[in-house]
C-alpha cells in the first residue's frame, strides 16, 4: 500500500468530515458527558475555512487513489509572556486514522510529517492533549517520543 502525505485541500473535505465523525465517536464513548454522539467538531464551512488558514495546517495521509485515510489538524502557537521564555509550538489539535488503515503506520507518517514541519520552520516543540481513557492514543504519542508536559484536572459540579 502506498501512503502519501500532503497538505489538505478542499477536495478532501468529504473524507475529512467522515474521519471527524469517527474521532468524535471515540471521544463520545470515553466522555459522553462532554461529547455529543452523532456530531462533528467542525461544520463543512468551518473545515473549509481551516483549510484556507495558513496558521492551521492540516496534514493528510492519502492512499493510492488520493483518498484521505488520516489527518493531523495543527495550530501554530506563539508564547510571549513576561514570565516565560518566548517559544513557537505546533499544537496538534486532532489526529485520526480511518479504522481500515490503522496499524499500518499511517499515524506515524502523519506525526513524522508534523514533526518535520516543526523542524523546518524552527519551532521549539509539538504539544497536544489526550483525553483520559484514550489509552491507545496515549500509548501512540509516547511511542512517538512525547512526554507529559502538564496535567489538566477537573471537578464536575453539574451532572
């Protein structure tokens, strides 16, 4: 199987929307108190705007028919606060691989492409969040060399 990595474009919207549905269901199964099953994180219009935004690159993996089989949504972030050293980070907002292509190194190729994008543009780090309970994602990111930077905690006040 041939896997190609490139930036997303508008012809990819339909396939990306399907993957957004898949990842939403994963999150809804872990946190049904937060995520609404049957929805997606973005509308088609919002996704098209993100594709056009140079500060929010979407890296896609495609098969031999140029169909999107995985994606990595990124956001360029800049920290410039008096109490912290200035830094440039790429925040991975979301990675999803079509279940039919999981365990074929598609996620690794997307992650490595994001890492190369960060290196090529002199970024200091790559950051992301993983929902508690998403152990397969946590394990994948640890295999990619990521380590816990900080812990986000909560107390639920309403049920």
